[in-house]
């Protein structure tokens, strides 16, 4: 991936807040000409820095309490377990890692009880050796 400059980072910061922001809006927020914003966006897309735009829906499963679950497995790979976990509606992302822990799972549930229930479903699987939880306090800190 190419090196990003301050202009690229400014444009990307606006898009992180609102992926549907217009070129006019990005221009106003970054003090760049619309033609510059348009050209930079095309370059960021063609260089695969921007690989897509997405919508995040707020529902019972995605509002409320978020946590990262750190899972150590008794044996790897555990493809069936990963597929099962990824199918849970509360699971936003599931990463298989090299090293310790084996899995990193981002979960969002409507209540602490629902979050605990997801955690229990995962930890009760016989392949899981250990599960640690870290609550997400603020996702706005993403860079």
C-alpha cells in the first residue's frame, strides 16, 4: 500500500465518520477543492486504500454493550467453531490469529445479560480452553 499524506488522511477521517459524505461535504470539511477531493478519492480507490463503503445498521444486536473476546483453543485449526461463532448475530467480527490468543471476537449485544449469554455459548464449546473479555468503552478512537 502506498504512503498516505496529510491530505489523504484528512479525507479518510471524514469518510470514517460518514462513508456517504458528498464530495462537496468532504471539500468543505478539509478545505480542499472539489476537484482535488474527487481526484484523491479516485486515487485512493484505484490504489485499494479504499476498498468499499459500508452501512452499519443499529439493531437490538448491534446496539448496547460491546466487548472483545480473547479465546485460547485446545486445538487449532477449529474451523467448525469459527464458522459457528461467525454465524451468531451478535458477532460483528471474528479473527483467527497467529499466536496467543487464537481468536479475537468482537461482540455487540443489547444488554450485559445477552453479552454474557454469547460469552457462555462460546466458552462452553469443548474446543475452547480459555476465554477473556474486555468491554469496549469507546469505538470513536479508531484511527
